[in-house]
């Protein structure tokens, strides 16, 4: 009976330890910087396309974020009809080991964010992480 009792207690204790470890450092803050993407100098890459409605919806958000974080380097890269920028889009995703899922896409802190919802939800934290390492 003692063995069953110790297992019953070990589960909640282990869960608390795991949760505490996960809460010790906010996601994307602190820790080592992700490996840089070869050939890229901006901290945030924003891939978009002329005529892309989702891109036009998220571009003002990207611009506001850039104004809020003047020490973080943002670069907007239009890919529709530009073979060089389209190749760059695929190369960046390959380095990140990410399957491209279309535009818009923002890349920061070693992570790719696709679509308006992911960009609005995830990019600000990634930008803060970049800024915190400066």
C-alpha cells in the first residue's frame, strides 16, 4: 500500500516541477540567440505579395511593430513577380527547416510566423526576444 501512495504523490509533484521549469523563463526570452540566417542582416523578415489581401491586412501591424521597436531591424520583402525575393523566401524557410505555407510570413528569432493570426500572436514576443539580447 505504501508503494501506491508514493506513486500517487509523485505524479502531482512531478507535474509541479515540470510546470515550474516551464515558467522559469518566458518563451522566446533569454537563452542563446538562434543561429543567424546566412546572408540576412535584418532581425525581422516580412515576406509579402502585392495583391495579397492578407498581406495588406497585416502590413500596418508590421509597420507599427517596427516603430515601437526602433532598435530592431525590419525588412519588408515583396515576393510576387520577383524571382530573387521568391528564391530568398524559400531559402530562408529551408534554413529554418520550415515548410513554406504561403504569405504573409514573418521571420524573427529563428521562428517563422505564417498568416495574420500567427503574426499578430507570435511576432511581438519574438521581437521582444531579439530586443532583449541587444
